[in-house]
């Protein structure tokens, strides 16, 4: 029994020593700097180039169709043909239209003769009434005057009909409204076509347009664009200068973007074809008088001081990551946050979230590692 007790006590003492050793002082665990969200502030008076995708289209393009119906008798162009302004593209058989015009012109001649006769009769009876009032009556004069007015109206009406028939005859010739290239045909020669039925598609590739979609938060900057450079995927080494042709005034319901049409010329030594995909790099700078000028940061980066009317931000030291409180002067609210009119400089890094839990001199690290997200 004695041996058993001694062994049990020895085991208990050894276990106690190990337990006490485990509960003794430990090496301190190194605390990592707190993670913070931050942003590299930028000057709102100068905006870096932004890229917007788009697709090329001809500066002028149109589907040509006749304004009258009839059988085609000429279709002298094919896909790929270049045509001059005013060149004949297609022709409808003009015989029926020419016959109708000649008929109406004959009727007009007869009506003109009737008009002249009625006018002469009116002049004669008015002279009689004036020189010998008893030889005729005012009622007779009024009847002749009415006949003359009716003849004048008939001539005017028929003149309009003849003019319309003349136009109808001219519509049998389909001509090019501008110099361009035929890119598609929709009818065959000797086929009977209807009015407003597309016959062919014509475009002018000498000037190229591109429509890009600008977010509603940036559309106000369109008047301040300084430079636009367009690059197409098929010609990645060719930069083409462009200008704004028109700006849409209504945002799309789906994407809340505004269509902006750019226009550019064909570059030397290359040809941009309609349908080519590319991108537009746009640089803009606000004038000094613009209300957006200043440093722009998120609203969540600003916190109030103890004194009324004071506002601060946390600025991160780029060398050791320590925080320093910086008093700032707030400007107007912007589409992306708030404009800082005093207190910050371009290139500084500011904490944007959790600002109320930080302290002066605290070491922090960026939430996304070593990368600073630029505004």
C-alpha cells in the first residue's frame, strides 16, 4: 500500500509542475495594425482619362427608297460601288407617269384658255356698265365675275395637279443624296417595287461617328472635355482625334446613361469601317470658375470635431502608416461625396470608413493590402 501511495504522489507532483509551467508568463503576441478602408484623393479640377466603349458607324447613312411604285428598269449599282452625289442609283419605268403628266398638261392648257376668255368677258361687261349703265345690269356683271373667278380657281387647282404629276415623274429616278458607298441592295432589277420599299443602303465613310454611353454622374462634365482619342480594336496602334457632335438629353431607363455621339475623320494610311469596335479615351478639366473645383472625398471620411463647425479627416502617413487628424474646410456636395476646399492636397491618402474608432498616431494598414484605391 505504501509503494502505491508514493507513486501516486510523485505523479501528482509532476503534473502540478507541468500545469504551473504552462500557466507561467508567455511571450507577447504581436498585434497587427488595424485594417482600414482608404482612398487616394484626387483634384476634382483635373480628371484622368476615362475610357468608354463604342462602335463605329458612318457619318451619313441612309436606306434609299422610291416615293412611287412601279417596275424597276435600271439598277446600275452593286454592293461596294462608290457613287457621286446626284448619281443615278435606280429607275422605275416612267411611262405611266409621263402619260399622266401630258394628259394633265393638256387639261391645263384648256383651263387656261377658259380663264383668259372669262377674264376678257368680265373686262368687257365692266366697261359696258361703266360707259352705258343702261345697256347691262349689275347682276349680269356679277354672274360674269363669278365665272371668271371659277375659271381662275380651276387653273390654280390644275396647276397644282400638274406640278404633283411632274414630281411623281421625277420620283421614278432614285439618286444619291451624297457621295458614298453602296453597302447593301434589297431589290432586283425588273422587280416591281412599292413606294417606300428599301432598294439599297448608302453610307458615307469619309467621316466616322461613334456613340458612347456616359453615366449620369459624369454627363455634367461633357462641356469641359479637353481631348478625345479613339482607338479601334482592329487598329490598336492608331489613335484618332475626335470631337463631340451631339449629347443626348435623356438617360436610358435601363442603364441611366446618356448617349454621346463623337465624330472623327478617317486616319491617314488606314480605314475605319462601320461596325468596328473600339474605345474613346476622354480627358476633361474643369475651369477655375466651376463649382466642382477642389479635392473630392467620400462623405464617410469626414467627422466632426469637438468645437462647433470643425471637421476633420484621418490622413495616413505613406512611410510608417500612422494616422494624423487633419482639419478640413468643406465645400459643396458633389456627385461622389464632398468637395474639400482647404486642408488636403492631391496625392494624400485618407481613411474613408470607421473614422470614429481611430486615434491619433495609430498605425494602420490598408484593407486591400498595399494597394491604395484611387478616386
